């Protein structure tokens, strides 16, 4: 009951603050990009809380159970991507729009905007769906089964939707600072208590599940890179990240925030990995679809109640902050990149806010329904990373690094990456494994890159006005 009370108090505080902030939302900029007023410390908190999601809780647990610390390869892809992002953060803020599709239309054309929006919706509601499942697992476990799993997932989904539609980015960003601190403190302080509970380092070394290889665990190289590459691509093209850079006070603040973000992500990632590896030595013989629960089990059964409550609160903070962020971005895409762009360009700010909240509700229902397609969080996470990373990231990176990319090439690249991933995942669902045993990221990324490169090279170069806004003549522009 102590765990339930802790979570209820935490959620009440979140919702109350979000409700108060909702009265400050007066315009489209307030709801979608927090009025473009965020400073670097606030950005660090919201970037950190958004990037560390339930995939880092449940996918890390799942992978660690089978592969130990070797599964850090998946997280490392994200770390590398964030480092690259440092060099474009200022340019993103200088462009000063609202969404990734805004960037893609300016660089390519309106079809790139539309396809990017569709791809984002598919990927992000998939990510939201497993936040719902993960949150349901938490409530089910800490209530010791008194809250049935289905009911628990419904409760989490309802809270996320209600919280997201209150104040949009304004509430998400400021509350994520609290969430980020709680996450950092909770996962670090829990490690020594869990080590002590399971019996010390010697017990852990002698009881972790066996690994075939010191570096790859039980993974093949192809499988390992199948985790590394999608995470790398998601980090490079993450719409949440771009929306936060658009929310920055100025380009300099956007760029500075990436430094704190990468430091925090690495610390938390290693700490979560440690909790999962330690837990895998204690919670044994878990079936494949249950091994993702190790960190929750560790929090509930592997440490003193007060420390467990702090870790559980951190886990819930991870789930809620990620779910509302990944729900807010596609709702922004629907309103900004479809409705306002193609249907009603003169819509008022008040109407945009109202309809955005309706879209949040609709997408929340879609995410809940999608849970049935991916019963295992690990599978859902990497399917979402792949459809977004292979679909959007190559064309998006070309915006900032390749002047030669043409509009037709950008559109073809997005379409190829998205369609190949969807086809590969449907085949996997039907036959129970990837086609030819090859993860979707390989064919999807290859097709996306080939379309981008070949079509660009056989066509005439794009006009200078297409690429010039994304290649400032001097770094001074980035720091003003």
C-alpha cells in the first residue's frame, strides 16, 4: 500500500501543476513550443526525462537478462546520436518553426511534410503504447495483483492523456525538470541497496544468466547492430528533441542543453543497466515476455521500502514524462502539418489549442489499441525506432549535412524507409520471426539511403534557396 500511496501523491502533484500551467496557455506557441522561452537548464531536464523512457526500463531489463552489460550497445547508439545532434541544435532553433515536418517541407516539399507526419504518428503512438503497458506492469506489481493488468493499463493511459492535454509543452517541459532530478537520484541511490539485498558482488557474478561472449552476450553481431542502429537513428531524428530546440530561448541555449543531456543520459543509462544486471542474478527463470519486469521487481522486492518507493516514483516519472512527450509531438504534427497546412491555414490559436487536445485523446485511444500488436515491449520499442529512424532520419540529416539532396530524393527516402519497415514487421508478426532472420533496420535503412543518394545524384542539384537556410555562413549565427 505504501508504494500505491507514493505513486498517487506523485501523480496528483504532476496533474495539479499541469492544470495550473494550463491557464498560461494563450497561443499556439505556448502549447506547442512553450512560448520559445526555455533556457538550457530547463531544456536539459525535459530532454533527459523524455529520452529516458520505459524502453530504458523494460527493454534494458529484457536485454540485460539475456545479455548482461553487452546490451549497453543499444543505449550507446543513442549516445552517439546525441553527440552528433550537438552540432545542429543551434541551426534547428535558428530555423524557428514547430516540427520536424516543418523542416522537411522547407528543404524538400509538401509531400515530405505529409509523409514525415504519417511516419511520426506510426512510430510515436507505438512508443506511447508500450509506455501504457509498462505503467500497467508497475501498478499491477506494486499492488500485488489487486489492480488487474488490463485495468492498470487503462488507468495509466487515462492519466497520460489527461495530463498531456492540459498545458502541452508548457507543462511537460517544466515538470520534466522535476522528473529528471527524480530519475537521476532514484536510479543511482537504489544500486547499493540492491547489491546488498541480493548478497553482494560475488553472488551477482556467480548467478547472472550465462553469456556466450564477453562483448556481445548471447547476441550475434547482426542482432547487436540491430539494436545499435535504430537507437542511433532515433536520436538523430527524434521529433521530441527538435520540438524542444524550437522551444529554446535562443540558439545558444539549445546548443548548451545538449551537453548536459548527453552527460545525464549516459549516467542514467549505465545506472539502469546495473540495476537490471544485478536483478537478473536474483530474479531467475523468467519467461521471455516477463524478463522486462526485472527493474520493477527489484524496486518492489529487492530493497528497503523507502528506497523502493523512490525508485518506483522514478520509474513512473520515466514512463509519464516519455508518454506525454511522445503523445504531444504527433498531436502537434496532425494539427500543424496536416490540418493547418493543408485544410485550414487561417485557423485561430484558440482553435488550434482546442483541436490539439481532441487529437491527443484520439491518438491516446490509438496507442492503447496498438498494444495488442506488440505484446513484448522490446519488440515494440525497436519497431518504433526503426520505422522512424529509417523513414525520417536519412532525409532529415541530409537537410543539415548534404546540400545536394533533392526534393524527390527526400520524399522517396522517407517513403521507402517507412514502407519497408511496416512490411517487415507485418511479416514478422505473421511468421513469428524476421524475414530471412534479418532485423527490419537493415533493409529499411538501405532502401532509404539508396533512394536518397541515387535519386539526388541523377537529378539536377536543388536551388540554393532550398538548402541555404540550414547552412549558416558562420557559427556566429548559432550563438546569438
